[in-house]
């Protein structure tokens, strides 16, 4: 039995569907009972637990052969990441009590960066789980291709891709969430000892120019890249409601300046198969379906 947290999201859902396709038993760990019907219909066991509640998590993980940890990301964390630390405390306590055979935890590229940024929350999780003495795999995926969803309105309505990633011709490590889920499913079925780190990126690196071309193909009209000046970032993020934009700004700096990357620039990383063209085409198609609904 594999217990999967974050199952209602893109990565957790892809992971669960992959395991179920192999006829493997899955326990869906959910916060909300109202979201259980879909997974119960797929044949999953259901466990209700909050990610910051060690007792309910421990019950959800009990007797599992393996657990997938998808910590809730904080996009506007308070200084010091107190929300993240509460989740980490609960997860480590639950795993320490259950002493599972193996754990796969979703981490990120940049979890090993020396400079603090938004991704530091994953560094904290790695440090905590790595000290439990369990068989733990930290899956470190690249920038999610699906982040391009936020660029659809401007690309569609104005023919512009406003990019915080820069310069426009620089290729960045990216990955489709479906590939992340499928890779996590494979990792859960593997056997290993101790702590290991698995890096994951797509078949090729992707520049903002590549994304604009993918949008142009999907939308049927030209799309150009407009670089967002760094001095404008804080004002933009605060206008969007962000209270503490510095971690997010430093994360983007890390990608642009190159200190957030895989150790060998991805040569040793596992590779997904889904391209940015496929992801953007699917995002655009889905956005049109919502507009017609």
C-alpha cells in the first residue's frame, strides 16, 4: 500500500494514476473528505489528515509500504518560514513513529543552493527527513512547465510573453508535472538504503523564446518576449498581494544568475519525455474549454 499526500494536485494525481495503472494499492491522503469521491471510485483507500498534524498523518501512513510526501508550498512565506516548519515538525514526527520502509519526498532544484530564497523551504524539509535514518529519496524536479499557465492571458490577448526569467535566449531546466508524477511512481517501486537525491528535468532546456514560439503555435498568432525589469518585480508582486516578496525575487535571481541549477547542469539528471510545446498546447486548449463552459 502506497500512501500519497497531495493527491488532488497535478504531481500527486499523476503519481497515483501511475500506481493504479500498475494495479498497485493506493491510500489517498486528503485534507478534505469532499474530495474523496473521485479517488474512492478509482479504488483507493481514503485517509483524512492535515499536513501539520502529526497524529492524523501517522494514522494515514500506518502500515504503508511507502509514502509520498508533497509538502504544501508557501509562495508568500512569513520570515523564517514558520508555516513550513510546522509541517516539517508534523511530518518528521509521523514518519519517526511509523518507521516506514521507504519515503519519497518532493523537493526541488535549488534545494542545495547556498543563498536563501523561496526554495529554502525544501532545504529545511530535506535536512529534517534526512536525519530520520529511513530510506528517503528526495526528488528534485526543475521549474514546472505548467507555470506557463499564468502567461496565457497576455500571450492570447496581447501577443506578449512577459518573462521574469531572462535573458530571453537563455535555456532553463524545466519539467512537466506529469513527468514528475510518473518518476515519483517509479521511485516508490524501487528499493534503496539511506538518503538519495534524484534530479529531474525535461528532454531539453527551455528559454523564454522557446516558450513564446510554443504559445504562437498553440494560439495561431505571433507571440513576442517582453523582459520584465528586475526593478519592477517587487512592485508587481506586492500589487498581486504578496506581503514578503524577497524570497520569490531571490529565487528568480537564482535561476537567472545560475546559482539555482543542478550540480552538473543536468548531465546526471533523469530526463522526462514531455516537451514545452505539448504542455503549452494542452494549457491553451484547457483555457479555451473553460472559456466555453
